[in-house]
C-alpha cells in the first residue's frame, strides 16, 4: 500500500531491483553462465526466450535453463544481447535494446534486431521472463506507450 506523506499525494517507494535483475541476467546470458542465470531465477521460473516463443516452449527449472544455453551454443555461433533502456513498473521491469546473432551451421547473420525483455519479480528474483522481438508488443504487454514509460525509466546499478 502506498505510504502517505504529510500534505502530499500518496507515493510508493521505487526499487531498481527488476532492472538490475534484467541487466545481470543478460550479462550472464552473454557470457553463457548458466549458474549465474539460475542464481537470479525464482524456483517457479517461467522463462520464454525468443526461440522458445516461436516453438511455444516455456523453461521452468535450472535444468531447463542449462538445456536452453546448451542448445543455443549448438545452433548459434554468436548470440549477444545489448539492452539500452530500462523501466520499472510495479513488480515488472522492461528492457529495450537489440540482439545480434549468427547461425553456427548456416552463417546467416541477424545484425541488429530490436527486442524487449519483460520480467516479473517475485521475492527479489526473476519469476517470469519473456522476450519480445517487437518493442511495441513488449510495451503493450506492460500496458504503456513509450511516452508513458518515460517516467518509469531507471538506470540499473
């Protein structure tokens, strides 16, 4: 419940934990550090990366996170994320940025794909993770336009 300050509107203290979680998770992803990713996961994680969304797959355990990264290494020579802007909205956080990828067997390159990463935080950990390959779709999932998100922008530590 929002606290009441004397002679002021109610306010809710802002936390930066969600944006920091996204940043740390993507750093672990970029270095293929499954254990660091798992350390940031809630025990009841629902993790839907880009590839899983296309397949209708949800990863739900530490073992499945390791499986995901193993498959990523087999299929992709390069797959790097580059978050640029972070937002906090209640118990959710959104990062917008790009990813760059190159297929291992095909050599097909995806030079700079716009993307959004949306998480729900529970108990200070990533409870839900969803990657969107359309930034507008990611903002729609938060229920805000880019203009509305401006006041929710944060810089994670």
